[in-house]
C-alpha cells in the first residue's frame, strides 16, 4: 500500500494543485500544514530546501519528491489525469508549462515587499501579462466540447489554471468578462464531483 504525505504551509499557493489532484482522484493522503515558525525543522528534509514536497512510502521504500509541477505531473500519471496517449500528454505538458510561466509572474507580485514596486508589478500583470497568457488558454478552451482543455476529460492543467484563477480574487470577475471559455473552465472545475466536495470543506486561508 502506498502512503502519501504532503508537506506545505497553511495556504493554497504552490501546494494547492497537489491537493486538488488528490481530491479529484479520491486518493487518501496526509495534508501536513507546516507552521512558519517550524519551517527550519522541515526544510532540511526537502530535496531543495523548498516546499511543497511529497513523501511517498511504499512498504519499506520512501521517496521524497519536490517541485510542485513535478509532483503534479507524477500524480496526474498515477491518477489518469495526464491526458490520453503520448501526443495528448505532450500537449497537456505544453499548456502546463505556459501556465507555469504565468504562475511565476504572479509569484513576483506575491513576493515583493516594497509597496511601490508591488503596485507597478500588479499594474503590468493586470494590463499586459495576464491578458497575454489568457488569450492562448481562451483560444484552446473555446474549441473544447467538454469545457476542459481536452475533450478526453479533466487533466491536471485544468486544476492548475483553476487554482491560479482562484488566487486572482476580485480581478477574476473582470477577467471573465473578456475570457468566456476560461470562465466556463473555472465553473466546470468548481462543480466537478469530488473537487466540489473538497472546495466546500478545505480550510479557509488568505492565499
């Protein structure tokens, strides 16, 4: 029997994709939320000194996997959420990398402590960076018959974009006015079986 233990902080951030994958699959795992004061104790266990990381135990064998997207891809393959066939999986990964580019831009805003610089970054995000990336996602999603990126069904990139959209807060409704297919994806994931149940019970966090 395989046991999973996710180490991350009490926030959504880069760990939430992993939680969403567990929720979508119905796979049990331990969601260990690290208090910031306790981070030094757990940092040494992380392969790159970063969270999230996933501890996977199978009998006497334990593997620790780091980097949120690497963990996401690993679990997606395990749970049948990586796409159907080699070609579709390659396309899923391609869009996943594009979402990562946007996530990394958003992270710059989140990590900036200088309020003046933070406002400048946000303005560029709102007027340039987010619309630039969203147009690619909108084009792909508008061609979909299912509301997901691929007609074969839910994949990890649907969850990845859903989580990012959730972090946008009030800006999300403005964004949806211009990107209708993106809104359809967001709504569809929100109502997706086990995901809906998870969203209704997950801990409330600021981010």
